[in-house]
């Protein structure tokens, strides 16, 4: 939104302010205001995520590592599935198909919500690290 306004306002400043130094100072102020507005919007979007990340609630703090443990279990389960496939391909295929159907039964909005939450958390942690917080 702001980028669309900057060029016309700068063109207007070129016409309205004859002094080059004053014109450049006005443009600089305009760009600084744009940066402040964008920063405030990002902070407003990240504030709930940051509050959740800093929560002292043990359930909240365990939720993120628990997800990674689930992923680790799924990856590790692929090893015995490979062995099972070597000896009983039909059984391994049925287990794989059952797991695929089970995952397909999860409604798409829940998967999208989870993805947004996980990406939001990742963004908040990146922002914290960028700001120098642990």
C-alpha cells in the first residue's frame, strides 16, 4: 500500500517544494514514516506470536518440540517399513495406504491452520534471534 503512494507523493513534492534540500528532506521524512508504518504493522502481527513464545505455560512451551518428536518418529518408522517391504511388500503397501488415507482424512482447514501457526512461530523466533533475544 505504501509503495503505491510514495512515487506520486514524491512527484508532488518535486512540484511543490522548489528548494532542493528541503525537497530531499521531505522525501527522506516520507520514506522514514513509511518504514515506521511497516515496522508497526509487522510488530502488531507478531505480538500475539511473541506472547505465546514467551509464555511460561509448560503446555505451550512443549507444543513445538512435541511436533518435532512426531516428525522424528515418522522418519524413524520408515526404517522398519523398508525392512517390512523387503519381506512382505503387500503388508507394507497396505500399511502405507492406510497411513495415507488416515492423513487424507484430516480436514484441509486444520492443515492450513497448523501450517500458518508453525510458520508464524518460525517467523517470531527468527525475529527474536534477529533482535538478539534468545
